[in-house]
């Protein structure tokens, strides 16, 4: 049996493959655009969340619930902050828990999910946590087979995680007891990225590393169907990578997915019938305003596509190879970050870059989080910044 090799896409492909430190990258990043900022995008408040994620690949992202925003660092700091002021309300050190006593770091990696008054998240150590939102008390921890690199889906009393080993595992939201497990074969080479599962209508949908989108019953994990999103092509295993690593998007009765080295597809949610497909490739999550889909592809090009027809409405290639994050819809703008820590504001209708600002020289790595009239950005260095609508 071949040992699975997981590719750290943002660090290897996003920066450009280089033979040695003295050679030029194969795919150099575009220079920073020179524009006249036309928007007032000053921070309302900022704070620090531990040491952030450093140079590690991570999908760790904050979450907003009620009047608080919750954020974590890879080394195990978890904290709650007031949405309006940024004042910290409680702080938990996960590295002090008994379950982590033999680990150098908790290695928190999966984004936070808020549900039932709790926070649910996972780690590269293969541990899932449940923490009370009210006081930061750890309610339970559970080991699962494989790293948890994406945020869990929580629904119908279950916490569903998708591990790097290809396992879909459902835990009881109250006790943490395993309810069921669905195993899937993994290709020998995959991205170091897993799609966050999505639940709808008693089913759980999840992207797989073999280019398929799986559907299973939430009640017992029984597979319902899998849909081919991309087929492996090419002479090398790198060229044949077809991971569906982006979170599926559901608009009404239509399901949208995108695959690395694959395509963007639209399917009927219930029947699985293909409606259209277009040649866009990427592993970043899609964003949407309900009518249009916004894509940050593997070259850091940004596209707007009509959700009903698949027609491309605009494209922006100014930020090629700058490690562009997934984008967030924020009022009239589309907002995304890059690997050098810049935050970009695009006109949502035209794709024209209107403003940019530097948040943290350590870089940005996940899409901003939108809640009401505020945008929350977490940087690699652990800065958490709240920005109001311009």
C-alpha cells in the first residue's frame, strides 16, 4: 500500500515551486497594484489571539454568534470578544488540558463552528473539542481517525467532521460519543485541505479528494450517492489531483462545487442532475450574494459567475500568484486577503479594485468573516481586526 502524500498547496504552489533559495520562483507573484484608495476602511478595533497560525497551512477561522466573536490560535488559545468593542470576555488555554499533555501543541486547525450555545472545532492531532460559549468551559474532547483540517458541520444533534484520512465521522453534540463513521479511499497525492461538510434536508454533503462530492444520510452515515466533479488527467500525480476541497454552496435547489485541476459545476440538489459546468479550478471556498458566485482560483485570479447560467460576468487578474484567500461579500464590495497581509476591496458588480490596506505583514490566509455591518479578519500572526462598512 502506498503511503498517502499530502501536498501543502499554499506553501508549494501558491508561492511558486523553487529549486533552491537562490533561484527565482517559477510563478512569481504580481507586484502590489498601485491604486488610489477611495474607501474609508479603518479598523473599529483590533486585538491579538495567541500566536495565530504562523507559517503553517490552516483553515482556522473566527466565528460570530450573538453579540460575541470567537477566535483561536493554532497553539491552543481560544477566546471570546465583544463584537462592538473587542473587549475580551474569557480566554482558554487548550494546551493546559490533560489530553494535550503529550503533545507539543494542540495544533488547532479546523475553523470554529457555533451551535447549541457551544463551539465545536478540531485539530491536526485528530481531536475534536466542544467548548461552552458562555464561559469557555471544555465540555468534551474526542479523538477521531485523522487530522481535522476543516470546520465541523453541526445539525440534528450531531457534529460531523471530515478528516484528512478521508473519514466522515459523526459525534453526539452533547456527549461527544461517536454515532457513525464513513470511510473513503484517498488518492496517493492530495491537497492539505479538506472541504467543510454541509448539511441540508437530513443529509450531509462533503467534497472528496478523488474528485467527487459525497452525500450521506445524517442520521446514520449511509451513503446516498456521489457525484463526479472532476476526473484525473495528466501524466503526473500532481497533474491528476482533483480534490474537491472547497465548501459546497447551496442556492435554493441548486448545488455548486469546484475542484482543483477540475471545474466549477452546478447540479440539482435532489436529483444530482448536472445543469452546467465551466473550466474554473481552485481549492478556495466559493462566496455568493445569492445571484452570483465569486471564485478565487489556483492562480489568485478572481471571477464573478452568474449562478443560474454559469456565464462569466467579470474577471480580475491583477493579483496573480499573491496567494489570494477566498472572498467575502460585504455590502457593495467583495473583500479578500493575500499572503503578504493585504486586504483588497473590489466593486462587486465590476470587479474593479477600489481599495487596499495592510492588516499584518505575517499574511492573511482565510476569507474575512462578515456579520451584520462588520468584517472580521484574522491574520497569520494572530491579529483579529474588526472593520465597518465603508
